């Protein structure tokens, strides 16, 4: 069986790996010059390769580590104890152990207790379906109380959603609380973050090599323009003016992007694909000659700041793996029509640095080695209250046409762990449906 895969991000290469392992002939079509998509790397001006966007792997990412073992790259994992802080009224407050939590100045005793209760309560919810119809605001207010909500959650939610989040279900915060808690081990609840030497690209490259070893091909700079549909079945794809024929096609693109290449699909399916909303991102990478704060993540509880958080990945990546640099990402998640996406790189740089200087008075511009701005429009799917019926299915109504997209990952967060799981699920569905055996 000859299978065409559209998109060479993690989903595309994981899917290509699982399908080619079963003896199918896989061809992946990727629009950009490299595989990896959002998890790909970029070259700094001195040639050092670093993650375009910050990526951490957690010790609880069991599917991902199983995949890395299978590929023989598990020895490339490095984990380190990390710290998390909150920026509140001009100061960074460390929040890494019970003592710090009990002292956490922004909140009074009762609010602190209720915040702790919210995190613990989330760990005991096994049936997330009941959170589907409760808004994140209502759920947090009920559990954490007004003080914690207004001082901590509200500014963080406003920053994350670049404005409104009225239609966001409580599953949004529940899945985050469960994932973050999973990094904290033992009685002291110390947090750990990890990476592969070389970033996610080490995994992506290992998968790409294995696909080719299994007889598959990966075409770069070959954007797919159209899926050809004849008599209700997908028969191939168009790239520029070439036709490529396939027995089966799987798109791994974000549904609204996939929709554009389906002019001949049923209109209700096209409408469904078009309804999925995504947050975008504007993400400057500040490369310094020294650490900025030593915290992995600083959560911001001040929504006048233009960025959503401060992520210093060299708090867990030894700088020797990234050219001796210190990497600080200053992301701004953007709503579909956000004005931030319209700012030039120079405007972003000026605005971001001005705010950073007020947060870190000791910070000097002479510490900066590089300041690069990366942007993407389709980054994180936005799920809505009671909205599971809006998630497009894996099997499309067009024969031999499938969708394996990060929009179908819910309520789990979209990351290497959940994407590699989804890719395996889709590969198994196809293998079973077509009785493919090696
Ligand atoms: C700021 C940020 C931080 C993150 N942090 C983490 C983290 O800490 N840990 C973690 O595990 N995950 C993290 N993630 C999430 C992770 O990067 C993504 O979930 C994952 O990379 C998505 O993979 P994907 O294959 O679904 O989509 P994508 O990476 O978007 O892949 C889609 C691919 O399709 C290609 N394409 C688009 N149009 C066409 C076309 N017409 N024809 C052919 N190809 C096309 C694109 O070029 C792209 O390569 C983060 C993401 C971001 C943005």
C-alpha cells in the first residue's frame, strides 16, 4: 500500500514511522526546507542550532521515551531539577517547595490553601468529561476563590489567550495542572525538565532516517496544494503542477490549513475543518552571554507586560549543547486577529526589551548576543465549552482520506508525548482497517 502524508512535523514523521514499520510505502510532503515543523530548529547567526520554540520533555513522557528507546536515542536524554517563579508586583517569587508555597507573599493564608487545594483536587479527577461544560473561570473561582483567581489565574489566563477566554472549558487548566504536577517527584516535590541533546530534532531526524530505511521518502519544499478527489475517494495530491497518486492519504495539517486543499470535499466537512480556532505565537528568542534568572519558567501575573511568560531553557539544557549561549524565550500567544502579529521584528524587540528592563533592572543590552523573532499562526488548538463534536474525526467522509492533527488531541495538551501517541493510534487504525501486515 502506498500512503501519502501531508506535513513533516512531529505528527507527520511519527505517523510515517509507525506506518512504514508495518511494510507500507510512505511518502511525506513537507512545505518548508526541513522537517520538524513547530518542533524544528533554527540556526543562530554564529551557526549554532537551537530550538525555534522552547521545548521541554518531562520525565513522565513515557510514550515518547519508549519511542526514543525503540530508535536507539534514549541515551541522548538529559534531565535536570528546575525552578519555577511568579512575577508579582515587580518581584519574582520562587514557588518550588512547600515552604515557599506557604510563604508565597501575593496570597493570604486562605487563598494559599485554596490554590494548593485546586492543584491537588485536579490530580484526583479521573473523568474529565464533567469539566467540559464548566468554564475555566467558573471552575477556578469555585476552587481557588476570588483572591487567588484575581491575583494569579486571571492575569495568566488573559495573557495566554491574548484577551477573552469566556468560552474555554475547565479541561484547559485541568490538563495543565495534571501535566505540571507529573514532573514533581518524591516527598520534596522537586520539579524536573529534560531535553534530547540536539532538541526534538534528534528525534525527528531519527524517525526520518528510519522511514527512509523502511523504503519511504520525504520530500522537502513540496507544499501540497490540493487533494485530488474522484468519485468520492482521494486518489492523490497536487504539488505545484505535479500529480502524485496514492492508495491512501493522511493529512497532519491544522484543520483550517487542510481545508484549503479540499475544494472538492463535501461542504459540511469543509465547514467543520474551518471552525477549529488556533492561538498563534510571536516568540522572540533572547540569546545572552549569561543567565537571566535561572528559573525555567517565570509566570507573569501582570497583564500589562506584552509577553505571556519567560522561559529560560538553559536552566535545564547545559549551555555547552547550545554554543555556550543562554537561551531565553519571551512568547506572546496571539488570538486570531491579534495586533501583535502585525508588529515588525524591530517593534517587538523594542517593546519587549523595554519591559524586560523594568522587570530586571540589572539587565544590560550589552549581554545580548542575538535577538530573533519567530512567529506562527497555527500553534495551539482552542477547544470550546461542550465542543467535542467540533473536533474533526480521524476518518474523513472522503474515501481513503484521513486526518491526524493536533486539533484532535483533547483534553491532553499538544506536545511530543500526546502527538506521538496520536500518531500511533492513527497508524493502528489504518493498519487494522486495511488489514495491513508485514
Ligand atoms: C512556543 C511553543 C512551545 C512548545 N513547548 C513544547 C514543549 O515544551 N514540549 C512539547 O512536547 N511540545 C511543545 N510544543 C508543542 C509542539 O511543538 C507541537 O505540538 C508539535 O510540534 C506539533 O506538531 P505537528 O506535527 O502536529 O504540527 P506542525 O509542527 O505544525 O507540523 C505541520 C507541518 O506541516 C507543514 N505544512 C504546512 N502546510 C503544508 C502544505 N501545504 N504542504 C505540506 N506541508 C505543509 C508545516 O511546514 C509543518 O512542518 C510547543 C510549541 C510551541 C509553539
